[in-house]
């Protein structure tokens, strides 16, 4: 055989990708997940098959001949979900950008087009591979036409291959006979009715016995099973119709040339730009050479020598003189390995002066002040990091510097506004944060994304330019390209982003909260938190001892219960554990899945009260996680200074909450005694203690404010236990007579309402019936009617506007509310209720951080803020400043927002984090 032809059923594979992969959206909120999945399948096929020709066929949405016939009997095809429908034209646009041949014709189904082209290719001596989820196409399989059908097995996509011999082996009929087999058994997915009561097994038996539908009907009296015989007799017309519907036209008429189906140029510039626009970042590595080169729209001027660099900064000063509104775009390129020294990890920040003692880390600097050119230079013995830092700091006094991820730039300079802030001054700008505020659902913005979305400019990513190499070891020309474009994007995008933020009423959020916070987070990362390395090891050893005790106890119980039949098994294996619990031990309540019994925590927790072994298993799991994640995991992050320097992230969560990574110090366990004990290894330096302050019920207080419910507001102003007060009102009993269980239930409802909990969720949390949970919630909402009004209002406004909003105008887009999936819409409604509350809480704690940090500096205190854990602040406090810091924390945190109910913050001190908490 000669050349190879790859044919793809467009709608079938797009549909498969839609249901098989998580949804994605672009910057405009448009769905792109199915397109991304389709492309992954396409590229896998191209890699495997190495075809000479590729064609993708689509159905036309107007009814075809076969659809019209079928509609007379059973209606029309199930409508396509809107989230998928909107991706069909996008998919076609992507294929067109790749110059991939696509075919469609009114009156023809994709099957007809694919069957016709396949047979034509076979006649011309080609090997044909036809990919579809539609088994109808098995009828055209032959020695040289292989029908490939993707299937999901164990969460992975596998592709089954069917030549003619494979069809015969599986169905016991040849491909032509397969048409009649399909007519008998039907196929609901392809709207083929079939003969009632004739399933696949029966259809195969009939076809292998009689060979054809005609012979089957000629021998009806010989069919022994009465119900099958009678159904066939009564449905001959339906059987004949099904055969018509199942038969693919392999001689359809349409214009097609193999010359138009070549794939020599699929990875072209238009396709590259399209992939960039859609943020298909993982697919960009397939493009090479000049295709990925950025089209130069300005000049990057490479200079050397301190005199020329000095002149460049003078030009920037002149540009900014007298106009503090102007942006200067800055691009910085660092050597990541130079920061490993003091902290033992790449991304820890050192002060400018500490950095001078370290190996040089700043490689290149680019400054952009116009559309026409960018100045690029590299550091050396004369143009030092210190020199660059001083110039940037001086420049920031007269104009606004624009960076991407400015927090990392603070390694080299401190902006003028840090020590000279006021309410009217426009500070530096971070394009990353600006883009994130506009679309917080996208948490992985890179410079090239901003260039594409806001400047319609396609630039190469850092990975594309440098690969896995350290930029310091690459060619200067590559360093110049990356840094120069970074500065240009920061210069051009800053104004656009700021204008967009202003139009969306988020400029105050950007200028007054997010930007001041960047330096505070940098300062906290630089300070780090001291860890007792030896105590951490002892903690791990203690966990190991208890883990071994539990492991032995669990194995002994199982051994005894099975009379020695089971002596050993892996507790960490869900499959083995499920078999032991629900088969060997015979525990009731097991949920069997395709891969075995579920041993998820929620399943086991329900069994724990009646089965002591379950309690041990849950404790075992908790302790093994503690050991791996914290006892062992944290030790890897302790630097040479014996401190852990976590990274605080502003642009990860959709609600605006700060997150912590490498390591995550916001997730230190609090539920169990052993979990809490890990806080004992976190200690202040000599001469200091920890002061820990956290808000009391901040989200519930925000709910009271946002709902304006008089009962909730009144309860908070009374200053009494809010959960006991709620229980008293909901259950109609005196405050003093509320039991602990009633208070616990009221607390669950209080916090559950904040998160839009359902009656089912509440019943699970409280281990009560769904009817009781529903009654609790109804009584709660009757007691606080303003809360229900707030929830309804929040959902309706989110549906109308397309986003939820906090008290500080932070937006959370709500595409879920328009989903065709009921569960997604339900989730969206819960988010619409919760996002304004959780987002406002995040805004308030950020305001509190700014107030506390600035006041510590203003009063020239030695104490330092080192951690933020959601609604908690940790201060490494000089012993002679304990009273000052305690008072300062409570004052600044309670004054961070002016709500209809008072904010309360409690401060505790201690010799370690455990004691302070």
C-alpha cells in the first residue's frame, strides 16, 4: 500500500473530549475544554499514524435524510449542551488556522462523508485510519481501512482498532453484515430504533444462524423464543427502517481532493497565534523555528557600559518628569540558582543588601518608555544589582513602574511609595495582579497570556525561549528577547489593564489593597519563620511510633477476626482495605465502585461508631499524612538560616484569599491533638515571643452585614454567644437552657448557611436525617429572614451580571450559572451566595495586614509580621513590645472595616506557635 489517510469524525471526537475532560474557559469566559481535548487526540493520532493526509468531517445541524425518516418514529436527536455547541464553530476555526481539511455538506452526515472518502482512498491504494466513537462505521472496515474507536478505561483514553477481521472476531459477522446486526439490535446513541426485545447477544445469534435479515424473516417459525419471534413479526417495518438508518452512503457526491488534505503546514503562524489566544500553553511546544518568533513591532536596543545605562535612565527620568501618571515598563531576568544560598530554596527573597553578599542573581534589565523601542542591558561589575536597585527606586519617586509579578522585583529595589504612601499617590503597577483581578478564574497568568489577551501580540514564553536551561547559560540574544518583550508588555498593558479595572470599579481594590500588599507579602517571605529542626525530627519519631502501634493493632484485629486467614495487608491500599473490611470482616455500609469498595473518609466515618477498627484506620491515615506532609515534608524547606520561607500567592484563588505554597503553612492541622502539636516546632527567635491574633466569626459577621438581618445584627450587638443565641431563637427555648448538642447544631447551620450548604450536606455533617436537616434550615431562615432575602438577591444579581461582587468590588465571574448541567448550576448558586462573603473576608484581612504592617513600621518597632493564615496573623514580637503589639493587633484588625456589626479580634502570646494559638 502507498500513502496513509487519517479521517476523523469531528462531532463525535469533540463530544468525547467535552465529556471526558475538565472544562476550560478563555479570558472572555468562553468554553474551550472540548477543543483542547480534541486537539490532544488529533496530535496523538498524527504522532501514531504519521499520515500523509488528514480530513475532519462534521455533521451539518440541519436534518439529514436519515434524521427526517427517524423523526417520524421517535423524534429527533438529543440537543447538544450549549457549552459544547459554542465550541463547534471554534473547533472549525482552529482547524482552519491549522490548514486541516474539514468537510461538511447539507443533507449528508459525517458518516457518509467519511465512508465515501475512506473507500475512495482505499481504491487509490491508501492505508486508511478512521477515528470515531460511532460503531456504525465498523461497516466500512476492511483489510486496508481500520476504524479506530476511543474508549475510556480506568480514567485513561485507549483506542480500539477494528479491521474487517476484528469486526468478525468481536461480532461474528463481516462488516457488511454488521449493518443488519445494527438494524436488529438498534443503537440509541445514533438514533437507530432496532427491533424491541432484540439485544446485542440475540442479534448476533440470529445473524450467525441465518446470515441476513431476509433469512431471519424467512425462518421466523424456526425461532424458538416466542417473545423474540413475535417482536420480529410485529416490527418488520421498523427493522427495515433501522437498516436504512444504519447504512452509510459510501458513494456520496461532494467535492473533495486529497491534494487539499495534506498536513505539511499545520503548525503554522496562524495556528500558533490561535493556540496562544486560547491559552493552549501545553500544545505550543509543537511549534518550532520562525513560527514561534515574535513579530518585532519595536526595537530592542542592546547597550553595554555604565555611561550608556546612565543615559538610558536619564531618558526615563525625563519621560516621567512632572507626570506621575505615566508608566515605565520594566523587565527583569534573574538567575534562579543564585537564590538557593541562604534559604535552601529557589524562590526565597533576600534584602538588596543581603543579596550583595550572594552570587549575582540579576542578569538582564529592560526599560520601556515608548511604543518604538526598549533599552536592554545586563549587569556586570559596574552595573551592579545595587546600582540598578537604586536607579529603579529613584525612578519610582517620579513615575509609575510596571512589572509582571512585582513581588520578585523587590529582591532588588524598594519602591518609593513603600515609605511614602498616601491615599492620593498612584503607586507601582503589577500586570499579573491586574489581569488576575479582571479574571480570577484563571490562576496561571504568564506574560504571553497578557500580551495575547490585551495587546493582541503573540510572544514566545520563557519556556519556549530558554527551555529547561538556566537563562544565565543561554545566548544574550535570547535573554534580550525575553526581557525586552517583558518590559514592552508591562509598558503597553498597564494602561489598558488600569482602564479596565477602572471601568469595572476595581481600581480602588488594586491601588489600595492589592498593590500595597505585594511588598508586605515579600517582607513576610523574606523574614520567614524559625523551626526547631531537632524538635521536628522528634515529632516525626513520635508519629512513627504511634503509626506502628496502630498498624500492629489493625493487623491483629483482622487476623483474629478471620481466624488467621489474613495475616498481612497494605492499609494504604484502598483496594486491599476495602476487601478486608467489607468482604473478610463483613462490615455493612460498603459502597462498591468499578475499582473496588470505597474507603473514602466519609464512608469510614459513618462506620466508626460501631467498629473500633475503623477509628484506628482513620487515625492511622491522619498520622501517616502528618508524617509525610509535615514531619518529613517541612524539613526539606528549612534553610541555612533555620527558617522556612514560604511563598504567599495573591493570584491563585478565585475569591481573593491569599494562599501559601512551598510549603503550605496555611494548612497546618488543627483538628487533632497530635496535629496541633506540630505548631510547637515553630518558634520565635531569641528575645522574642509569638503574638497570634485572629478574627472571631468574620464570615458570619459579614453575612449579618450583607443581609442586614435585624435578628443577626442584634445578636452580635448583644455580645453573647452567637451559636447559643441562634439555637435559642431557632428552637424557641431560653438562652440558658440551650444544650451543647443544640448549640453544635446551630453552629453547623450558622456556618453552613454562609457556604450555601444543602439539607443533604447538613444532614451529613450532623449525622441526622435529611428531613431534620431541612427543618433546621427552614427554622433558621424563618428566624433570620434577611439571610434568605440576601441569598436570593445574591443569586439573582449574579445571574443578571454574570459575576458576584464583594464589599470592596472584587468580582468573581459566575459561568457556572449558565451551565447546561444542573449540578453545575446548583454549584454556581452556592458560590454566588458564598463568594461575596468569603471574598469580603479576604479583603478585610488584607486591609488589616496593611494597617498592622504600616503601623509597626511607623512606630519603629522591632517586631515583624511573619505569617497570615486566612483570618489569623502571626507576629514575631520583641518581648519588650508584647503589650504594644497585642493592643496594636486588636485595634487595627477591628478597624479594618466598618460593618453593621462589630469586628472582633483576639490576641494571644506564647513561646511557640502552639502556645500562642
